[in-house]
C-alpha cells in the first residue's frame, strides 16, 4: 500500500486529490497538511512514501518545506503540485532534489502516472511543465549561440566611435570631421564593420549592433 501525505492550503483541492488517489486500491492518503510547517511535522511523524505538496502555502511555502524535509533522516518522494509554470520555481525544485513537478491543470490520469513513475525511481514532470522546460532550453541555447557570436566579433575602439556616430545619423563627412580622420578612412571603417557583422547597409548595421548589444 502506497502511503501518501497531501499538503495544500485549499481544503477542496485536498479532498479532490484524495478522492481520486484512493480510487486506486493501492494508494492510501494517511494525512493532510494545510501549510508547509505542518507538512514538515507530519512527514516526520507519519513517514509517508510520497508527499504531494503545493508550492503556495502559508507559514512555509512548498519549496521551503521540501528543502527541509529532503535534509531529514527519513526522506519521502516529493511531487510538487502547483499552478505556477515559472522557470524559477521549476528549476529551484529540480536543484533541491524534488522528484516531480505537476501542474494543477494536468489531467487526473497524468497525476496518477506521475505518482507511479516517481515511486519507480524516475523523475516526472507534467506536460505543461515539460513544455516550459523545453522552451527555456531552446531559449538558453539561442542565448549561448548569441554569446558565442559576440565573442567572435572584435570591434576596435575607433570602430565603436564610428558606430556610435552612425547610430546618431551622422554622414561619413560629419564622422570624419568629428573624429579628425579622412572621409576615406571613415568609409574603410564602415566597410570593415559591415563585413564583420555580415550586413549590407547602414540600417542593417544599426539593427545588428542593437541586436548584439555592442554599444553600452
């Protein structure tokens, strides 16, 4: 028999989850906590196999409670149940050793699947949570690619001065007068910058400089 402790500050939510879980004859809800502190105390006393816990709770939130419980001698499996799909919450739970994260909008069958997989030793994340994780992974890859691109581009001090004046709308002649260099030298710098940044005109140059955040 799988012993489960529920922790959620909403009584109706606990009732609904309990009713669904106990429709499986192999699961028994042995306790209900309405805040993080109660979850810690009841986990120590009841020693459940699994703790299903909300993040947003009074006194101590679910993440704080989970962190403390995971440091104890007796450690149950922990699945967070939450309405939050924030990357910060998901990553914090993963880093702290929580075994699963299920969005409260998930189907009941997915909750039961998560319970069984976690008890088999796997980590489990509901569909909505996985989508956030994949989206964040792709975004981080793009950011790394952008950083690598920036690292390859070496802009000289003079080229930066030219860029700043181009972005102010200065003509080549005005840039030459401002920097006390020849018009031909300005055109050379402009051509070098376009080649380095892979652009064809001043508008594309300005857009690329802005995209790569080359000007502080």
